[in-house]
């Protein structure tokens, strides 16, 4: 199949499955890439925890923070489905910065992330990214805002109403009546911008090797492996990633490293057009689309 025919077929499969997708796969050795709408800005959801992890690791490296310093963290007490770790705790906890970094990144714990944002606010994370030459990702707020969506205002059997609002309340300019989905107010990034961050973490760049290695290790130990991991993890390849999920958004960014030395950055950002919170078929479709792009690019 030609590249043009492949891209057309993947777009159609995504749409038939109820997904609008922005994808980019890049060979980290050659720089060759294939993508679908890679420059569209979408809200980042939990993907923002990767820039936060990088900024925190860099500040630890510089000596501005001590990873062993313990922080008192208030419990999230969130009971709606989805959140993990401290976000679901009922009682205060005292946790070292190094361990908050693990919880925030590898477990996708929003309360742990907000504790880190308390040490390195969003504006400072954005400045560190700029210093490192990574300007395509916008960071405006922490994670608490992501627990204040319409989902929390409906009972579980009304979750489809929150998703209907997420699907239908947007504007042609990517504004949205739900602030967390409004690209002028939310944390945002394009598939190309996230790919640039992955490339900077996996290949020589302005990021210090010590900080890059720390973030790569955290991504390698990502516990959420239901989305793209089934198509990229094997005895002959390793998959390091971060997911992001919010209302009708389903994202994953990661790097697959093959035993032959080849490595590919893979970014899949999607918006579901189906008003349902549980859509395992969407996760499968995302993985299939990414795998087809990866396999085609690897054969070129």
C-alpha cells in the first residue's frame, strides 16, 4: 500500500470508530516521519506530567531541589472513577520529592503532580521547557483543574451526559464551554510538539543526560499499559510511555525501542465522538493506527 493510501485508510478507520486522531510516528535515528494532522493543538490532560517530571528532574540535578526532601501532601479524596494514588487517599501523607515524581509520572497521580507543581509552578515548568528549546507545549495550570469537569457533577449512570457536552460544546476555533477542553485556557500540545519532546529525551539534546535518563526511566515504568502498550511491548522491544485521558480525550505518547537498535517516537492524540466513558475499542483502534504507521515507516 502506498503511503498516501495508508494515511487515507487510517483516517477512515479512526472516523468509523468514532475517533478524530492526530498522530505522528518518527524514526529517532533517521528523522523520517509519518503523521495525520500532527500540528493540531489539543488539550494535554495528564501528558503535562512529562514536562513537569522533566522540570523537576532538572531542578534536582541543578541542586535547586533535594529529591529526599519530604513533603506533606493532603489527600485528594476523589471518588469518581479514574484517578490513582494520592488522589484517592483519605488521609494526609508525607512523601519524598523523588517518590512524588514516581507517583506523578509512572502512576499518573494527579495529587502527587500538584504537590510537584507547588514546588515548580506551571509558569516555571514552561520557562524550563523554553530554556531547553521546547516551545510547542503550553502549560497553564496544574492537575486539580482536571478533577473539576462535568463528570464530577453527574452520577455514574449519567456519565454519557458529560461526554455529550464535551463532544458538542466546542467551537470551530477549538474554544470550548468546558474550560479543560478549551485550547486557549488548557494545557496544550500538538503531536509534533510531543514528538519533539520525546526526541529530546531519547537523543542528544539541550536536556542534560541525567535529567533525560530519569524521565525515560519513569516512562519505562508507566503502570497504565492498556492503550498502545499491547501493540508495542514484546520480548524484542521495550515501550516507555505516558497516557492522558480526560472526558472524550484519549492520548498516549511513547517510544518503542527495538532490539536491533532502532527507536521510534509515537504520539497518538484523539477526541472521541462517542458519548461514553468506557470505550476499550477506541484504545484498540488507537494502537492499531499507530502500529500501522510505525510498520510502514520502518519498511521505507
